C-alpha cells in the first residue's frame, strides 16, 4: 500500500443535519478470525445530530478531536471535549445527543472486529 496522508481537521463543512462519515482506512488483522476487520473513520457532526440509536455488533473507540458533545451510552450521559475518548463495547446502545455548531464536532472512530 502506498503512503497516504491528510488532515483530520481540514475545512470540510459540517452537513446541515446529521453526520458525514469518511472512511480513512480499512484492513483485516493478520491471523485474526473472520470478522477481524478494523475500520478507521472521520465523522463530522452538524449542530443538529439525528437521534439514531446505534447498537453495533462490534466494539467502537471514538475520540472527539474538535468541538463539544454529549453522548448517551447505555443509559448514561457523557460530556466530551477535545481529546476525550470513549470505548463503546459491542451491543451497547448509544447515540449522539448534542453537538456544538462552532466549532463543529470532528471525531475519529475506530471500529474493531467489524463483520
């Protein structure tokens, strides 16, 4: 694979509602059983996140790079600022409850063991 680079905080505008998901890298872990995939994505949130309740079959590690946000994770609210991260185990219900408009929330998410 040739070298690639980019900037996680580039000037991509946030969407009017919801979130924009951008895959940065996908790969299979060597020697891992089927489903040992890893996906790294950048997420840009609008100031009006959609009330989608996620319940994923894999673990997700997410870090907030910019902005401030409130997450609902399995019944508990978490307030995040730049640099804060959360590991969300598989089958843990979660959703984005609130995000800032200025600066917009930019996240880095690592999905571990995707099917």
